[in-house]
C-alpha cells in the first residue's frame, strides 16, 4: 500500500492499470495479502467463539433460567431485571477499561481504530449487554474484535521484522489490515463475505487502484474466514444466531402498486430511524457527565420500554429485547400471525429502547433497525395493491440504508436475506434504499445540529477505513 496514494483515486485508463499492477507486484503488498489470508483463520475462530458464547448466554438468560424457575417463558417483568444488571455490569467497563467498551453505537460503525488493548473491554461489554436484552446487535463488537486482532498481528510482525533488520510497516498497512480483520469478522454474522466486502467498497471513500488494493485483502480475509467459520460451526454443532431468514413470504414481480406504497413506506421508515438516532444523540450528550450512574439509568429505561411492550401486547418481552434476529425470522416466516397493533407496539417500544441503547450502551446499530423496518413493512403489507413480500423487501432495504447511509450495502444485504425470491424485487429495494437515504439526509440537514451532522457523516464515511479498521 505504500505505492498507493491519493492520486491513485483519480487515475484512469492505462495509467491506473499500471499503478495497480505495480502495487500488486510489490513484495510489501504480497506480504500484506498473505497476512490477510492467514488472519482469516484466527479472526473467524475468535468470532465463532464470541458469537457462540453470546448465543449460549442469551439462551440461558431468556429460556433456560425462566424454565428452571418454573416459567413457560420470560415474564413481563424479566427485562427490568436483566437490563438493570446489564447497566450495572457495563458502567465500570465504560468508565475504567481501555477503549471504554468500544464505540458508541449512534456514532456508526466507524471512528478511531480499535487497538489490541481495547479488545478485552469491547468483548466484555458486548457479553454483558447483548445476552441480557440490550437492543443492539453484535456487528460492532465483531468488527472491533477483528481489527484489534489484526493490529495485534501487525505489531508482532513489525517486532519480528525489526529483529531481522527490516524496516517498520507502512502506516497504511495498519489501516488496510485493520479493515481486513474487521471485514473477516463481520462477514461471519452477515452470513456472507460479499456483504462485508461491499460495505468496505461503499464506505471506503477512495477509488481507482487504491480501492482495489484495499478490497483484495478484505475479500481474501473474509472469504477464508467465512469458510473456516462455517466448517467449524458444522464440526462443533454450536449455534451462532447469524442473521438469516429461513422462510419469507412468497414474492411476485413488483407492480405499480408496490412502488406507489413502497416509496412513502421508505420515507416513513427513514423518519422512524432518524427519530431513534436523534434520541441516541441526546442520550450521548446526557451520559457525558456522571457516566456510570446515567448508563445504568439508560439500561433501566430500555428495560421499561421492553416491559411496556410485553404488558401492552400480552406477548413475550423477548420479541422487543435483544438484537432482533430471532424475531425478524419469526416475522418473515409468519407475517400473518402478527396483528398490526402488535407491530405498531413493537415499532414504538423497541424503537425507543433502541434509541436509548444507541446513545448509552454497547453493540451494533444495524440489526434492531432492520427488525423495525421489517415490522413496518409487514404492517403496510395488507394495503391494497401492496403485499407482505414487497413490504418486507422495502422494510429491510430502507431501514438498513437510513441506518447505515450505505444504500448499495443495504440492497445487497436485503437481497441475500430474501433469497431466491429477491431477484424481481431488486429494483423496488434499490428505490427504497435511495429514498430512505435521501429522506434521512434531508432530515439531518433540517433538524440535526451541525456538530451532530458532521460527527455522524464522519463515522459513516469512515466505517470501513480504520474501524471497519
């Protein structure tokens, strides 16, 4: 990467091809590719251990423990206990440990790189938050784990090289290797290395030979990581709870009605996501002082929201707690089993809890947002001329786009989730992603403070440079 500079982003034609060829032939870049390939193995194994442990803890908290206490399911008051415990355990991590438990979720997946010293705090914060019902996903901790391990390997490699008379690593190698590590880690939870690499492609903010040189290590590390991750999962038989939809509503080719309903639905989803992010930014400011006490208070407030959902609907609080993968699968598999009133309550109470968690607790921002978008899509699915399949497609794509501000990544992820029935719905999902992004940007320009807009834009744009590094 030493031969790749900013001018490479503007090269084209023969000059650009020659610049890329020089990079690919350099010994430093070949070593970087080899290290990226080797990194895919330990990063995927570490990711597997993390996700498996998180899934087992979640199962114990929400199923095994209530069953041992003689309950058929977690009662309505259960989130008050689990979220309070999550806040109490998280408070000393965010105030005393290196890295403060990782990035604040509302700031996006970007931010400063997660170094090796911060990895224990990131993993510990995720393991005390996610299984206990915090409304966040595992993607951000996974990216921090992957980048931290990658940078640790680079540090050891640099020390070894110096002992043998070699020069130190190019600073750009740390950026690229960190991106490769986090891409390898996040590809495991998305179920495909393609989504992670497309995210890198869209968020990198560079082009030409520089972009290709960045993507090759990410693609190599994530591909090998996904292979090891899948094989190890089959070997052990452990569940990891990766984002997937075993069954979805039967789809037909979208018609005029799907687009007429899909566009206002995408706007509505963007408004809901924007409101949750706005709440999260206010919570960040509120927890800047007396952080430990207010972190606990935020966790309790999230528990109150989840409890309110259970009381209002008479359903299990688990549907509104946690990241939402299991609820999303249930919603997609049996959309007619969810009354519109229940879906509205899910959007309201989970949305508020998500906004609180975005600004105070630790985890990833993507998965709960996709569930909220899917719930709105299914609720709209009964409208004349629309349909459950189209509503779900719009909900997944629009919510992810409004949340991450990466419309191509959002369309690819929604397409992979919907499987073989997604091909005809791709144009609808693309339009929904673009409409949601444009709506979000207009809302930010109109209502967000300049400092908040600047911070959010920076974190979104850099999500795969260093912190995707």
